[in-house]
C-alpha cells in the first residue's frame, strides 16, 4: 500500500475539527497514513485520529537540537522526514497555517502542490480544486517525485473506522539554523473560533448598521459554537477587523453552514463562501443575489430573526439536557 | 539596492469566466494587476524612496497584453519593468524558475516582493518557491515591513488576526497582504512618465529553463454550478428561528 504523510497542525494542542474528515477521506484513497509529530508532548489526539484511519505516528527528533518552531524549520523537518522515510505524498488541511506549511515543503522539494482540493485520485495523479475565485472547477494532474495536496476543510464527513495505532521515532540530523527570527507576536484580535476551522459561520454585512450590532451575531455564535465573519463593507466601515473578511480578498471558508446576515451576496463575497454545504440567507430583500444562491432564506429583519434564533438555540439545548 | 516586485496580470474580479475547449478560458476579458501585487508594488516604491540609488523593478510572466499591467506598475512608481512573454500559462514551479532567471539576467536582488496570492489560479506558493530557488528566507502575508540597514522586520498576519513580527537578513522575499498599505490611483502625470520608462521584453523560450523536478497540468475546467434550490422560510420571526434550529439539527447536524 502506498504511504502518505499527513501534517496535523495543532493550534491549540489539538487537531483541527476538519482533520477527522480529511483522515477518513484519505483512508478511502487506499494509502497508509503517517502523521509527523514535531512537538514533544502528546496530548492524546493521535489515538482519536486513529479512530478515523490514521495508521502511524512518527515522532521526529533532531539529535538533541531544539524542535522546529518557525514555519521555515517545521517545513524543513517535514521535507527531511519524507525524504528519509521515502514517503512521496503529503497532505494537510488547507487552513492558513496548513497552506503555508504545505507551500514551504513543496518549495523545499520542488514538488507540485494543489491547494484546497475537494477530491484526490492517487492513481491518475489528479485532484479537483477551484480556480478563478471559485468561478470554475478544475481537474489538475501532477507529476514529480513528491506530490503535495491541501485538502479543503469540512468537505468530507468523518467516518469512524478504528485502527491500532503504530508509533515510531525518527531521528533526523539537527536542522540548519533558521533564517527568520520571531521578535514579537501579538494576540489575535478575534477571540472567537478560527474561521477556517468553524463548522458554522455567522457573517454580517452592511445590514448590521454598526460595529456594536455584531454582538447580536457573537451571542448567537456562542450558542452555535460558530465563528463570526463579515463582508468587505463591514470591514471597510471599520466595524470589524480585516481578519474577519470573507471573500475574494479575504478568507475563503468552507463551513458546513454559512449564515449570511444583511449581506447582499456579491460575486466577490461568494468567492469566499460558495463552497459552504448549506447557505442560509437572512436578508430583507427577496431580490438580493444571496437569496437565489442560498439553500434557505428568510426576508424577515435580521434584528428580529437572529436574537430569536439565539433564544431558540438556548431552549433547544435546555430541552436536550 | 535593487527591489524586484513580481506582478501578475489576472482577470478582473467582476469578470465572468467563460470556458473554451477542455481547459482554457475566453480571454476577451478585462485584465488587471493582481490586487495583492498592487500592495507589494506600493510598498516597494515607498521603501525605495527612502534609500538613495534604490531601484524598483516590476517583473511579470504573462501574455503580450501584460504590457498594460507593467505600464500601470511603472505609473505606480516602478523605475522599469521586465515582461517574460509567453502564450501559455505555467504552473508555479515553472513560474518561479522563470521569474528567477529573468531577475538573474537583470541584476542581484536585495529584496523581492510578491503578493500573497494570485487571485485567478493562485496557489499561494510562488513566493516560497522563489525563496527556495534563491535560498532566501521568506515571510508571507506581510502587513508591515521595515527595512533597517541589512535587516528587515516583517509583521505577518496569521489566522484569527494573530500577528508575528519576524526578523530576516537581506536579501529576502516578502509577500504582501491586503493590510500592508492602500495603493493609490496613479496621476495623469505619473501615467505620462511611465511611458518613458523602460520595459524589457524577454521571450519565455529564450530563458532556456532547465526541466523542473515536477509540475502540474490543467486537464479540465468546468464552470462552477450552483446546485442549490432556495427554500423560502416564511412566517413570524419566532417561527423562522424554530425552523432554523430544525435545519441546523436535522439536516446540517451541527447541533
Ligand atoms: C476587487 C474587489 C474585491 C472585493 N472583495 C470582497 C471580499 O473579499 N469580500 C466581500 O464581502 N466583498 C468584497 N468586495 C465588495 C463587494 O463587491 C460588495 O460591495 C460587498 O460584498 C457588499 O457587502 P454587503 O453585502 O455587506 O453590502 P450590501 O451589498 O450593501 O448588502 C447589504 C444587504 O443587507 C440587507 N439588509 C439591510 N438591512 C437588513 C436587515 N435589517 N435585515 C436583513 N437584511 C438587511 C440588504 O437587503 C442588502 O441586501 C470586493 C469588491 C471588489 C471590486
Ligand atoms: N506569472 C506571474 N508573473 C509575475 N508574478 C507572479 C506570477 N505568478 C505569480 N506571481 C507572484 O506570486 C504571487 C503569488 O502567486 P500564487 O503562488 O500564484 O498565488 C503573486 O501575488 C505574484 O506576486
């Protein structure tokens, strides 16, 4: 069986929600999945991933040298591990850190990299992704000694198929000194859920009228464990930070549910969220573009619907307990 | 000091893309400079103004029509430009190799700017490939860049708005994010001056690139079809809230 490596980014010392679906999907491709671990302390997530089809965890060490912390050195470590073990394929979730790591590894190995794939065929060496800001779907063929794929989050369902997890240590020579040095870091301006990771996103646009009103979305998001996004208008008006912008010049997200509140659904906004499984539009205007391109819509006022939804979610939770 | 800025010509964001044959698009569209590359160029021009004798050179791999994009680059302040002319599209491995070869033929870069992503077929990778070919360090999605002697401080924005400031030695590669600056429209005078600036044209074939270790070929292109059928949820807002809970629970299974 072909061996493939997966890189599991552990932002908060745990894998991304999307990793489970990705692992389940990759298992169907008929390859043995090896995860590389760069940090010393395991938090037990490997076992959880093995329930979805991860075969082996390979812990990398570097002859006593410190573990790689910068994206540059992490990528070098992954590239060296692939070469040493003769693993020709690398997958990771196409989140922001995932994309950067994959691109750095691909550059290191001069391997082709297809980003944001929804399907991969390892026999034909093809993958399906979107081009031209999501206006087209493309099938691209790759060739090379190494192949790298970024998998779009949430596009595959997690399926439990437990495996006995194997573990292995891989000793690599110390990495060369890094050429980028972290001198300062600033906490995120978004204390909420990472939008790349969120299964549900509530987004607000011009219809929100001001920055304070985004609290209506935040309250609802709390009940849903959702992320909060925005249209460019909301960002340009200074209501919310750019890191929340969804669209062609912002984030591209693929949640299970995208709830657009007071957003008209411009082509540019759609470029960032059209791959959501279910789109729900809350827009007073039945002629707004988003309405026709949604799965469900309401033309009631968002200032009524969203607070009531928050209430209904609270009731739903209480009834279940 | 020499700053090279990689700029790509891409279809305008509002353009509707029509597919031709198996894997090509109709090119009767409006083409513009890739938005992130405008930020890259703007920053390079600002930096070069603070260093005596510093030159900003825009480099593009593209069709003959990309002359327009390089003309705008020079109107925005680039001192001169280089077009690697090609009638076909190239994957990012070959693009990076071509850009490097053209830059090498021209001079020694102290700083290379790119955008963080090409809006059309972009894979957010050309900057890393350029850096690897040059063995230079690279930081992506820059929102702040300070050149201080032989060092550069680059602040990049990561997920959830987390910001990291990185120190690198020159020469290095920086890819520009949207938050870096606000590109302005060139004035009529700048547009006129641009016409007198030098644009060098190199045929892609003349670069005589070595065969890379791997590559990607676009086999098939199809329009994205929206397969959604919009259902109108009607009633009082409280009823709609209940319907939404049902959808989130039963259909989406997220609660
Ligand atoms: C190069 C380029 C790049 C761009 N990139 C992006 C991008 O990345 N992301 C992005 O979002 N945009 C982007 N845009 C901008 C885009 O074209 C639109 O202008 C923008 O998306 C519109 O934002 P909006 O939907 O919030 O506002 P509007 O289009 O003004 O829509 C507001 C909507 O809210 C509804 N509404 C108002 N009040 C209520 C209420 N109380 N209840 C319910 N509904 C209400 C209205 O009916 C209306 O449909 C880009 C544009 C260009 C040219
Ligand atoms: N054909 C090209 N000509 C010049 N620069 C390019 C070209 N393709 C990509 N780039 C640069 O590389 C950046 C990232 O592109 P990409 O990796 O395609 O997303 C772009 O923002 C440009 O700065």
